[in-house]
C-alpha cells in the first residue's frame, strides 16, 4: 500500500468552457470517493493546478483519465512522489477559484496561472505548488 501525491498544471481548452468546471468537480468527487482519492483543484485565468493523493495505482488510473479529458490541455506533471500521510484527507476534491486580488497579493504563486509564459519557472519550483495548494487544505473548509 503505497500512498503517492501527484501535482500537475493544465489549461482550460477554451475559456467558454468555464461553466463546465462545476461538472468536472461533480464527477471528480464521485469518482474520487470510489477510488479513495483526495486532493484540491485550483483555477484562475484559464489555468488549473491540481493535487491528487491516494494509492499509486488509483492515482495513476485517475491521472490517465484526467489527461484524456479534452476540456483541458498542456498538462505538465510537476510532482509525483511517495508521501507518508495525506495532506488533503478531508477533501474528495476541494475547489477554489483564485481571484486576481489573491494572485496580486501572492506574486510567488501567479506563474502557475499564466504558465505558458512561465513554463521553466514553474517546473523549477514545484514545491511552491504544494505550498499554494496547502493554503487551502485547512483554511477554507
Ligand atoms: C481539470 C480537471 C480535473 C479533473 N479532476 C478529476 C479528478 O480528480 N478525478 C476524476 O475522477 N476525474 C477528474 N476529472 C474528470 C475526468 O477527466 C473525467 O472527465 C471524468 O472522470 C469522467 O467521469 P464521468 O464521465 O463519470 O463523469 C478532471 C477533469 C479536469 C478537466
């Protein structure tokens, strides 16, 4: 039984698909409950940052399904590594839409939400992605 954590960024295929995010979340929660996956999905400016936690096999299957979803593209895996404990155990899939104000207040995190221009910057600092996601693991229950 090996727990892993996988973090990736991606882009919404078309900004007109923003209204689909509710459906994405609904099916994420449904599947993740069945597969004992926990995590957090952040969205801003047409970009996603998501963490998935669970058994390696379940995370792998879920990520394969996510990668095949045409509603997003340019999926960049930042972290995939074993963890001792879950960081998002209370969330089948938490969700936050980050505001412009929030990204202005925390400029360290902004590159994750305009990552086409900042591909190298975000790959170089994957730990910051986890730090950002963890801001939402407890505060906004
Ligand atoms: C940004 C994004 C995040 C997603 N996260 C998950 C997830 O955590 N778990 C999951 O099962 N599906 C997730 N999905 C949805 C899958 O890609 C897929 O559409 C869904 O699992 C299909 O299930 P359904 O046809 O039963 O609704 C995500 C999709 C997108 C675009």
